[in-house]
């Protein structure tokens, strides 16, 4: 079949690779001049199966109220007269119920384990280099309450096959000696030795090159303007290139991988996706004091920040701001990341040479991405990955290639639009 993939972020590129490997003719449409230039550009860099507790959990509502309108809050709802935001927020509250949270953790872990295995296969097959490190991920806690609250999610993750061991403060420092700078603050931690880190942008561009060499066609600097319908199917994708020339492209099937912009395009086709942009931030610092800089990828659970070592760069990323599609840098939030970094690692950096970045992460209330069929007969979905797009990209790309090809994916996940027992429940069932 001929398949058009809409979007060349990390999920679009992995999908294109696996679809091409399944024998399909693949065309990727992307408005940017190259792959991986939006949400995949400067994220936290973690392949984090252990980051499976969703934002929506039993403790979240009180935290959100406490953080409301606080500029440096880890999760900031900037309330707007936006029905989509309020609808998303109400669904988020529903997902905070203990039973929903447990269900979501199980699905997130299942997809994460599968995706990490597919990434390793792909790396071995293609020899991809993207400053990857396989030293695991260490979550550390500076709040007794947060550490206590982490025990039940950790138990559920272990039940699902995630290798996760709780650690004492001294064990945390033994794993990552740079944490000695904040040893007095740490009350405990957890280690997932099988997790990894790496540069998602470099991975995406490297795999895009392999896709092109394998015969995938790319139409960069091309904007999707709309769709022509025929019955319950897409007949044509209407787009315009950089020169403004309008083109009408035909394909047998279409795959939506447009991140935070997926909701608007899906809505045009009568498909209802509850995706809202969660604006995230990152700071990239040069390594200036190697002896005091971390090597193991870290997660500061209380402040929802992740730390990754990317060669001679230090990447610190996190926070989520629900403020529509605004992409302006909020320096107060950037400076809050730097301030927390200096508190934890005072000898590592004074913040000189910091590069700030912000991007829109396509968040669903449950943290479960839409992977599967839509109610439009030849439109498929691989979108809504939120903070875990890099972690879940290879697994969701392989799974959607199976679904498009008429095969059953080799993992237990609540796929969208599949028969009972495999279909997603709750808010995402409307797709």
C-alpha cells in the first residue's frame, strides 16, 4: 500500500521506518525543513520505562491547586477561556482515580518495555549513534511524602516487569557520585538499571536518513491545508510546498503523527482526540566541571525534572504548562530549572552558556497515546505521547505498522479502535 505519514517528529519517523520495512510505499509530509525540529528537538533525553506514573494520579489534584498560577510550578494550569482545556482538565481529574491510575501505569509500562526492546534492536541493526548511554535511570526524592507516595506505583511497575529497585540515600550517591553535592537533601531513590538516555533529535535525524535510503519519500517544508473526503475515507491530502504551490496527494492509508496539532486536523475529519499541548522546557549546559557533573541519567521526582548526559552537554528538562499553543519562552520557568539545578549540583555549573528551549508535548489526560484505528476508514493514529514520546516512539511505530498491515501487535496495550479486549477505554474511545 501507499501510506502518507503526517509529521516527521520521532514518532512519525519511527512509524515511517517500520511501515517501509513492512513493504509499504511511504511518503512523509512535514512543515519543517528537516525531521525532529519541534517536540523532538531538545527534550529530556530519557528512554524511561520507569517514568510510568502518569501526571494524573491520586495526589495530583491537591498539587495542582497548590501550584495554580505559580509561575515556577512543575505542572501549571494557566486557566483560559478555552473549552478544550476545560474538557481536558475534567478528564484529567477522572484519570486521577486510583483504579484509573493503576490501569494507565500498566499500559505505560507495557508499551515502554516493548519500545525499549525495539529501540535496542534498531540500534543494533542500523548502528545508530545518538550519544546514547545505557547506565540506567536513577529517580531521587527530596521529600519524604513524595518518596512514600512512590512505593505503590513502584510495586505496580515491578508487577508489570519493570526492573525497579528502591535505594537509600547513600546507595543513590554510590550510583551517581555527583549527588554527593546534595546528599543531605535526598531521602531515598529508585533505580532502573535497564533504562537509557540519548539525544532524541540526533536519533530522529539519523533514522530519517536511513528511511530515505530505504526508499521513504520526504516532502519537507510542506504544510497540510486539509483533506478531501470520499464517503468515510480520505480521498486526498491537500498541502502546499514552501513556494505556496498547492498539491493534492493520494494514498491508500494515512497516519496522523502531528503531535499537539493532531487534534485540530483530526477534528476536521470528524475524529475526536482529547489532546492538549503541555508546554515543556529544557536547559542545555556545557560540561565545565566534569568531576562534579552527573553521568547517570537522573529524575528529580519532587520537581519533575530529568537530567541526561549527552556527550559534552548536560540536558535538564521538565515541567508542564497548559497554556494553549503559546510557544514563547517564559524565562521565569527556565530560570527555575537552572535554580533547582544549582541547588542540587552547586559545583557543576554556574549556568553560563545555558541554552533554553520550549516545545509543545501532545498530552492526553491519561498519558496513554492514541495508537490504532480511527473512525475514518483509512486514517490511523500514532499521537498523544505527552512526555514519553521518545521513550515510546519505537514501540508505537512498530505497533502501528502492524495494525496498518493487518497484524496484531506483539504487546498488551489498550490500542485505539481495535476489537473488544484490545480497544482503549474511557476518554480515548471516541477516536
